[in-house]
């Protein structure tokens, strides 16, 4: 493995590529910062911080697990590191589906199935 694969830039690129796959997120609304990375062979654990461009106090931290796939890192899983979601980061303004950088909140169903249908009166 070359040194360029073991860099925060390579990890950030993999995370941003992963996030682009979520249509509910807009990468232009926040800055991505890689706080730390721990490498273990062909895997890595990274802590990313997402800071709103409109409110620097609105921050979401997410822990990512990545795996080397050929010569590219791929996100295997992610988990919020705590705190609240950031309104405006996703198309739904901080609803549960976009609250943690496109990852559903553990224990909750997807957005489409969590809203009960109410009969109209």
C-alpha cells in the first residue's frame, strides 16, 4: 500500500464519494473535515466532522469504517458520533434520513415508512 492511500485526503475523497450517492444531501452546504484516521491493514476507521457553511456552530461528527477495494477506499459503515443533525444539510432540512450525513438513525425505519397515515376528519 502506498503512502498516498494512507492519507486524510484519500479517506475524505472516499467519504465524499459515498455521500454523493445520497440524493438527500447537498455537499455544497457543508465543509468536510477528517479529524482522525486509524489504519488496520486494508481497513480504516475515520472520524469526520461536517460543518455548516451558514452556521459554523452547526456540526455533525460521524465515525466511518472503510475498506480498501483495489486502490480505492470504500465506506463500509458509518455511525453518528453524537449530537444533533444539521438543518439544511439535506434536501429535507435535517429530517431523520439526512440528519446524520445520509445514514438513518439507528433503530428508526426509513423516512417513507416512519410517518403514520392519518385518516382525514
